C-alpha cells in the first residue's frame, strides 16, 4: 500500500479499526490523508519505517483512539509524543523500539486510562520511568531491553493494579531494584 491507497481509504469516515502494520512503502503524506477518520479507536502503523514527526502529527486528530501501535516507528520523536497527550482515551500503547526519551516519558503520564504499555527496546529510557508512577490503571508494563535503573524502578511500586511486568534484558537493573518493588 502506498499514499495513493491510503488516500482511497480516507472517505471511510465510519472506520473504527485500521491495521497498516508492515506497510513499508507508506510515507507521511499517506498518513496525513487519513485525518478525517475521526472515529478510529484502533490504529496500527507498526513497522512503517518511513513515517516521521511530520506525518505522525495527524495522530492528534484521532481523539477516540483507545489502541495505538507505533512499534519500530523510530523516526517519530519526542516532538510528537508531547502533542499526543490529548489522546486521553488511550488504554493500550505500543512504543516498542521508538526513539522516546525522558522528555517523551513525561508526556506518557497524561494517559491516565492506560492499561497496557510496551516500551521494549526504547534504549533512551533510564530514569524517565518515574513518570509512569501516575498511571494507576496500568496492568501491563513491558520495559524489556531498556536502560532503566534501580532508582527508577522503585517508583513502579506505586502501580497497584500492575499484573504483568516484563524486565528481560534490563542490564542496569539489579536485585536491589527488584526488591524495592515489593516495598
């Protein structure tokens, strides 16, 4: 699928779910053409490597989104995450292997209804995990292969609804950090 194909979808204004995963030829213009699909509650643009901040800004039009998958959209930066905080209905967010930094993590604290968050492989995250402590609805947190520290993981103990925690490959995390979760 290319921009031409996405443009043809733009008239489907009642569309609620759109999965475009692995559409490697899609570019920013194609995503922008979908801005009138305001009824979307699920959007998956994972592994669409050509999307940048310029195209991703259109995500702010989708205020009914509950599920957003940006896995490996590594050209999307903190500049977009700061604007996405208006997506207050999000319950599931996949940012695996995205270029989110501490600045972007601050914005995630606005997603108070978030239940599932995947930050696998977000290599720029260390102490920013502290901002997740406000996400009281969070039940699943995947922080595999991040650079979180013992100090930061302490704040996850505030997440009383957390049922699933994934810590594979967190090389900066020690027993001391894990013990702090039980306090």
